[in-house]
C-alpha cells in the first residue's frame, strides 16, 4: 500500500497478527484474522499518509516462534536501510509483544523509530482500541527525533527493556513498571519524558543460524515446595542456558538452587530474575547467581539466547 502526499514521511507497517487483527467478541475472538490493508483502512486519519504495508506473519502471539522473529528482524532491517523510510510500525499480539520488542532492540537497536502496537480488543468489538493505537504508532514512527524500538499503547510510549503486559484484560494493560513510560501521545502530539532507548546492536549476523538450531534456553520458577527435578530434566533434554524466576529480590529456593548449581557446573549460563512484576532485581550478593537486573524473566531468556548465539557466531 502506498499513498504519496509528498508531505508526511514514509512509514512501513509490518503486521504479525494478534488481537489488533482479531475477529469475534471481547473474549471468544480469534486473533490474527484481519489483513494489514484492512487494519489500515479502518483508520480514516491514515488515508492520506504515505504508508506501505506488509504482512510478515498472521499469528496469535502466544504462538510466536524464533523463525518469525528471524524473518521479522530481516524485514525490519531491509526497510530501515531504505533512505526514504522514516520509521516502521509493527502490529503484534499483546501477549508476547515485550519479548519481540526486546529481541529487535538487542539485534538491531535502530536509529529510526521501530514502533510496536497492539490491541486488547478485536476490530469487531465496541471497545476496539486497535485503530487509535495504530494511528498513535504511525504518529510516533514519523515523529522527528524519535528512535529505537518503542511500543505505543493506550496513549503511552514504552521502551523495550521496561515494557510488559501487566493486566490480562484491561484496555490499559501495559506498564513500564517503576521506570515509567518514555513518552506520552495525547491528541496526536508526542510528549517525550525520557531519552529514546538505545543499546549496542548485536547485528543480524548473530541470528543467522537456522532458528530450529538456536540454543535451548528455559525459564524455571522458584516457589514453595519446588525441587530440582525440572532443572535436571532440562539439562538432560539439552538446555544450554537457564533463567531462574526467583522470589522477591531474586531469591531462589535452596532445593532448586542445588540443581541450578549443578547445571552451572556443567557449563550452563544462568540468569536470576524475579517473579515481582515491573521491578528490577537489586544488588548482587556474594555467591548469588548472576542477576538479570532490570530484565523480566521472559526478556532475560531472550538476552541469554542472544548471548549464546553471539558467542557461537
Ligand atoms: C495475541 O497476543 O496475539 C493475542 C492477545 C492480544 O493480542 O491481545
């Protein structure tokens, strides 16, 4: 889809599915049904904007795969390299948006804005939030000075390290926890609050291996009564890294810890996060497992996966 007014900058919309492309009632809908051209057509304010749209995938994001991440990263990199493209919008399911956003942040850390958006209600709902979120995402992608991987949801702009789905059904489902949003979008105006996100990009070469051969990295939760059976089984199944979702400030049950230390002794890298939502693990007491810091366990898994890929590249 292309609509050149010669005024506004060119934005590319890459669609991957999710509730924003869902159809049905508020709970019993099916995600990933509506094509990207229909999504754009549902937003009259986008009619005169120079846009291109591409369907990269069409999935419920609970089923997101490493193979789709690999394809998406390649398409984002392709469009970012085009001088005429000012920014990219990615439509995605809300359930794993934060993992895909963190993945692209670490692999590409783009100088142009790459803006994720999503919806908590399908396009067929009376409460449909997708059209406004899509309009806000395009506004942000075209905003002069904006850069990096961002998420525009419900009037807030979140960074890739802090964004997380905090509520399962509310329209205002996303939070940046203690860090707070990077910017607000109000009445079509972007109001930056803190610096745009950036990091040292690992580059596309890091993820060039076939996705089916990427190292296995698993998340294990520490809880009352836990033991080391799951960790021992994962190591036996070929896990190459482990994230421990600890209690409180990243503490780990003594019975689980014994198995994790066996895994470490066998050469597996480990990161220790917290079950507490929206907050970082603080400090690193002597002898503690390496901390995931500000990363949620799901993002720490992505980080460990990328570190393993990068050391093999
Ligand atoms: C999904 O993550 O694809 C379904 C849920 C949603 O987008 O809200």
